[in-house]
């Protein structure tokens, strides 16, 4: 939880919470973070988000 009670309340109403740890590496956000760290010159776009959600981000097919 944060030190902002208004924010905490809003997140509780929305059914969410702020994490104080990094996301799991096998989660979509974790995959995006790992990909971005490994590819600092790449600008993430919707395609990257879709691939992260599908679990295919950074995978090479057909090789």
C-alpha cells in the first residue's frame, strides 16, 4: 500500500492495488519489462503489447 489514503481507497474500489515488487517475469507486464531491458533501442507499440499478452514476445518462429 502507498502512503496516499485517497489513492489506496480508489484502488480498493476499483479492485486493484499497487505492487511494491516487480511483476512476475512470465506475466505480460514482466515479459514487456524484460523485452524492453534487452532491447533498449526499440520503441514498444501495440504489437509488442499483443505479443506480451499472447506470450510470444521475443520469440522467433520458423528458425
